C-alpha cells in the first residue's frame, strides 16, 4: 500500500557460511541463507538447531566465529547492536514494568533524543497500529500477555528498523490469542513491507505465517521453500517428518522404484543403493476401507488401533501384521465405518512422497 507513514521498506539479509561454537557444541555449522526484501521468513527446526543463535548474531547480542551476516550487502557483524537497525521481540514479555505502554514504545526514541511531542505522537500511532489505542497509560501488569506482546511489537517497530526479528513471540500465549496474533503480525508485516525473521519450533505457525520457511538441522540449512513446496516436496526425510505428519512403511527395492504392501510404486527422488528402506506417506494420502477379516497373510491388511477426531476428518491409526503403524485421515463419516478393533485394507498413493533408509531401532 502506498504512503503508509510507518513503512520501513525491506532490506535483504544474507547469512554466509555462518559459524558459532559453544565449547564442544556447534550451534551454527556454516549457515547459508538469504532473506528477500519484505519477506517474512520463518526459521524452523527442533530445539538446539541454532535458530535463536542465528537471530542473536544478526541482532548483535551474540558473536560469531566465522562467516558473515550482510544487510543490504553490508557486513553488520562489526556494528554495535544498537546501531544495527533491527527491532526485536522475544518470547517472554520484555517490557519495562515501571513504564506505561506509551513510554515503553517511546523508550528507544527517547534514547535517540527524539523530541517528546514527536515521540509521544509516534508511540500513540504505533499503539493504534497494533490495536491498542486505549492502553497508552496502562502498565505491563495491567495488560494480558497478548496485549504485552503487541506493545513489544510496537516498541520493536518504533525506530523504523530495516529488519524485524521475532524470537518465538507467541510461544508463551494461550492458543486462541496465539492464533489471532499470528494473523495480526502477518497483516502488519505485509502492510509495512518489513523484512522479518521469525523463529519458531512450531511447524504449523511457520507454515501459516511465512512467505518461506527455512528448516534448520544441527546448525545448517536443510531446506528453504514456500510452505506449500516444503509440504508437498520435502527435500529430505528430515524435512518431511518435521513438517506435517509422516508414517514409515517398510518396502523393498523394485527396479527403479519400490514395492510396498504388495504393489509397485515410483519414487520421488532417489532410492538409497543399500540398506533396508521405508516409504514415507502423509495421512491424507493413505486410503482405508473396511474389510472382512484381519487375516495376517494378505498384503495391505491392517487392524484399526486408534482414532482421533479432528473435526471434518478423523485420523485413524492402523497396525500392519509386522507391527508397523500407519496413520490415515478419513472424512469423519467414512471413519465411522472403521471401528477400533476392526480390519481395514490400506491403499497408498501411486507415488509415495519419499523413500528413506530405515531408522535403526533402539
Ligand atoms: P531452542 O528452540 O531450544 O531455543 P534453537 O534452535 O534456538 O533452540 P539455539 O538456542 O540457537 O537453538 O542453540 C543452539 C545450540 O547452542 C544448543 O545446543 C544450545 O545449547 C547451544 N547454545 C546456545 N547458546 C549458548 C550459550 N550461550 N552457551 C552455551 N551453549 C549455547
């Protein structure tokens, strides 16, 4: 939108071969990643994969051992934190408890020597932007967690930063507030066109908010794609299993494809040359229909072991004769025809998503 008074424009952020070690722990093992101007990029990955460390190095709260971080082509790692033009919001409410919402938002402007009337006007405008025009005089303890995070967001935007850094900003909030703030952060970010990095370990949050999602694993980039691409075409089994739900079913090599449950399938990507194999399938791609007996002999025969109601669909878990458990999402009315303890016949999509080496069992 044109003429937004608070628009900051988007910077490009590049992490290049970024390394950080803490004693024997390698937090970042050569991270390469580019964030495009105006993009909301989610950094997603399991605990300890280096997400927060990458963000803190960009913000200037953490040092690095090697590599560089460029903002609009300039290496910012030698610039002190307060001169980096980054606004940051943390997981826990980090507002100053003795300052009102308005003074919290205006704090950075005060440090910069911006005149009182200007900073108060601007702080009020920012509180309106985050939907809290009536809360200017309230102290943090008089506000809900969600309201405090809105104030923290307004404060992060107050100095018109070139990049917005959000470190699990919704994790401490209850589910309903989390959902509404998700939408609000996204709307605001798009309105301002500000380049934003969003750290989360919640894959649903990442997929629903981000333009692109960078999946990190052990300090490296595993894949960076749009949410739909990541979901439909995961580059590795790690991504496939981290994003969404996957079941693993043992399979055998068959030509350039695999045989699973008595049928031959083509494969996306390559089939590992040696070792035992599994196919990975999403619950929505598994078909189930009732059948007469749970005879162990037939391929694709399974026993329904549990059901969880998810609204329009019900997720059934079935067990194959070798003990493998497979999840299948069925329209709830169809799932009603497959009671727990009953027998079912499984069908898989013609192209399984991925084939991976079977995991060693403990
Ligand atoms: P989480 O979601 O749990 O915060 P993360 O992906 O953000 O995980 P980081 O916080 O970046 O991961 O940590 C990466 C690794 O570096 C972890 O093994 C962590 O224990 C370690 N680490 C991070 N900061 C420090 C520190 N100051 N001192 C020692 N080890 C650290």
